[in-house]
C-alpha cells in the first residue's frame, strides 16, 4: 500500500498539501512510508509521477534514459516482426516441399 485515505480527521493547524501547498481539510491522503500529506488523489498522483523524473540528476540523464527505453521498445517490436516473417517463410517453404513444388 502506498497511500491511505484519512477521513474525518482534521490535521494539525497549518498542515498543507505536499504538492500544491493548499490547506488540508477533514479528509486527505497520506503517503504510507513518507508520511507526506496530499489534499486529494490528483495531487498525490502528480507528485509521484514527477518523482519518477527526479530520480535522475540532470535533464540529460532523463533524456538518455527515455531514449534508451524508446530504442529498446523499437528493438522488441522489430524482433517480433522479423520472427513472424521468418516463421511465415518457413511454413510456406515446408508447404511447398511437402506438396512437391519447386523446392
């Protein structure tokens, strides 16, 4: 579990959302391990999504990682495509040789 919904518990005076700094109401979200408080799920989701990109020290590292992921994804698609073409060729070749074609 990453977060818990706190209902009907007013936080201490002056408590604010960790993402947008709005004051917290009677119900809010609290991150389970960090104990950070968020006014709603949208703020929590935005903060955790942005946290993924903060793992890397610079924007160059982020661009490099995203480029590597993109290249890996393209390579996997091309590999699957070439494998299916090879299997189709081999099936057609086997069909021609079993029926006595020009093989």
